[in-house]
């Protein structure tokens, strides 16, 4: 079948799944009321990257028309790498994107330097940023090399506040946030049972992840939920059970932090491959 949006055929084989949305609940962590997410099951990572690129192009054009700039927070992982590479190597995409109006941020970072193999920044730099016509001042990275992750978090929050010209209690409104999901349901660096799940005031916070014995620096759920668009990209059979729990199970964000991401005044889109979506049951085919 072919995915459709607004009556227009995208030419990407998919299954569209309708998910109902719960009311605002307080169960230890806050999950805002939001519009139901859109879930597309696509063939593989390449199809996900192509669909995400189409969304990137649409959102960036709308943002530039509305405000003169496009703000995006990048994700780490292999599927985003495919997207980033596509954006700079596909001539039509590369020539259509408003690179000179783009401000690039990161959703989270490991406690490593920018040259470390595990760095989200390093991956994005190698896949896209170093090949794109972007000036250094258009890229804001998290200083994961700092020994003090609290300093890194506060510094990055101040950078975001400066870029968005925010008042003290305001959250930024990113035009687009990219996100992945771990096989236990985490997203950004919001892991099950960690303190960052309870943060309600900060834009960026450090987060101790005991199972990995490391600190992370991450956008908070309230910051992500103020975005205009959030796109999850999920691949692989090891994600299938967690994805079913996130989308079809009871609201348990302490166990499945990806359930926390529900933009209150924005669009939430899940792009998943057939392996990750293999256990989903609420299927409505076009």
C-alpha cells in the first residue's frame, strides 16, 4: 500500500496505524494531553530516511516562511545517520533545503568528547554537518567532554535560551526534534527509572544512567513537548515489544519514557520499519 498525506501519494509502501490519545495524567511524571500521533510502518531504514527527509523539507520551508529560520534538534543512532547522509548527498534535497537559515542543536549527548566514537555530535558531523553549507555559528553542540555534566547541561540550556531569546520560565519551540527509541523504551537520554523523568522546569539536564554506569546530558520532556514537530525513527526487531508497549500499552512513562513525548501543540510522527512494527495490532491500511 502507499502512504498518503493530505490526499497526496508519497510513493512509500507503508501501513498507517491510528493511536488514541489519553488525557493529561499525573503518575509520578507528567504526560501532557496532545493530538494522537501518526504511525507509519515502512519497509526499512532507507524508506524511513526518505520519509523523514520529506518531513524535514516541509517543516523547514514552513518555518522559514513563518519566522525566517529553521531550528532542529538532531538525534544519534544508525537510522538518523542514513537520513543525514541523504540530506547532503541527494542533489534535489540538498539544493532545496534552507541551509543558510538553519540552526542545529542536539537532543542529547553522551559523556564523551566530540571526537569520541560514541559522540552524537561526531556522528552527525561526519554524516552531514561537515558536508553541508553551514557556518560554525549555526551549530550548537553539547559539551560532553566536560567532567562536570551539570556544567555542560546548564551551559547548553543557556545557549538555547540565548538562541531562542527566552524568558526565564519559557521553553524553546523547536521546529523539529528527531528522536529514537531504545529497546527498553527510552528516548533522548530519558531512561526508565531515572531522575530526569521528573524534571519539569529545566530545558536541559544531566541524567545518571545506572545500567550504563554513565552520565548523559539531555533535553527534558517538557522541552521536547513544546516542539512544533517530533519525529521518532525506530528500526529493528529488538524494538518491537517496547514499541508495542509505548503505542498500545497502558500509560506507564516511568517504565517507557518514550510515552512522555507528546507535543502539546505540535505533531508527533512515528516512522518504524516492518521489524520494529511487527507486533503492533491497531493497523489501518490505506
